[in-house]
C-alpha cells in the first residue's frame, strides 16, 4: 500500500473542504467529510457539494434532524455524479419516509439507514421491514443498549434475510463472551457483536479468541478506544493475518503524524482502518465471499468508519 498516496489524497481533500467550510463548520465535521470522499474515491467538487447543501436546506424543515452540523455531512454522502442534487435529496427523503412507516423514529440515524437502502422502490420497503424485524429482536436481547444508533446495522444485516430472532440471539452470545474476554460493555461492544454475525449466523468461538488477541495487540500500538471495536470485528471475519494487521497499524501511526489529526489521534485509526479494509476488499485479497456479501461488507466498513468519526463530532448524532 502506498502510504504517501493515502496521505496526499487526504491532505488535498481536507484542504479543499476546509477552504470551502471556513470557520463555519467544526473541524471534526470537516474531517468526516474529507474522510468520506477519500474512502469513496470521489473527487471533491465545491460546486457539486454546495448544490447538494442547497437542495437539502430547501427540502428539510426547520425542525428536521438533518439541520445543523449534520447537514454538510449528509450533503457529502449524497453528492454523487449519477444523480442531480435535487434527485439525490428527494430519493433520500422518500426512503426515509419508508423507514419511518415501518416504525423507526425520525432521527439522524433513520437518514443514515436510508442511505444504505436500495434505490428500487420494489425492494426498499422489504429492506425496511427486514431491518425493523431485526431491530426489534435486538431490542429484546438488549433493551437499554439498542437505540437509533443501531438503525444502520439493522438495515445492513437485515439484507442477509436471516432469522432475526436467531441472529439477535447470536449477537447477544458474542456480546456476553466478548465481555468476559475483557471488552468493555456498551454500545460499541454491541456494534462489534453485530459485525461478527455479518457473514455467518452461527457462533464461532475462534472469533472471540481472535478478537481478544487483536484488541490486546492493537491497543498497545495505536490510540485505540472502544469506538474502534467494530474494526476488530472486520479484521476477525476477514481473517486478516498478523502481517496485514501490522500494515494497518503502520498506516495508522503514519497518518496520525499529519497536522490534520494533531488533536484527533483516535480518528487517525478510524480513517486508516476504513481505508485499509476497503482496499483489502477491492483487491480481492479476501476469498470465500459471494459478490453480494462482499458488497455488503464494503458498505458496512464505510458506514462503520463514517459513523465512528461522525459520532465524535456533534451531539446531534446521539
């Protein structure tokens, strides 16, 4: 992996977003936007970004959860060449309405979940229903921990169309075993347990052992926090070798030296992990997954990376 290329991409994008945002946007929001463009391999265009921002403002009501600091982030997620700004915004709100009709609350996280839905109306309603069934099953397993922050994982994992009761029970089993292994109980551990069920709806104790080993090793080498737990899950299900983990650690420490991460060291590992795992999937270094599952895991990696960074940015996301 060309570390200098990664650094150059991030520096260029961060500079462009910063020059556009000025002092009106929080630095962590700027970082989140820059990270998204780099991970999705999109060039940042100020004209396209501003058009999307304007379309969002025009569509959202004054009390909409997409207002405030979250609006520029959402604009970056919607900024894509295949749709005009107005089309992308209208499609998002249409999908979010489908989500709300299934019983999900009107929060920032319902919009993030809507971003993960298919654009085909014939399938989007089914996906929303599958996500709600899984979310309800998760809620029964962990009533206090399960919240709107789990909407995106429910949407992604629901696409596998597993038995929601069995999958939620499996999540709980992983949660309990990982807690015994030294992971801190909380929402972050629940996200890790969700990731471990992404490719297989049966319990594998070796994944618990590998997760414990990975956490013990990585937290000695980087600024590692519970918010990074999902990364451990992806490394485990992708069966990353020790040499690959070392490459990730090296990339993270290299990135953390950059000025943009001076006051945000924990976010350096988030970005490095997202970049590393995305490229790992794209380079076909991971075998044994179907095309559909490969795409689902890539979506989950992107969603988890952005959610981790964005969740440190503003209370609007909590």
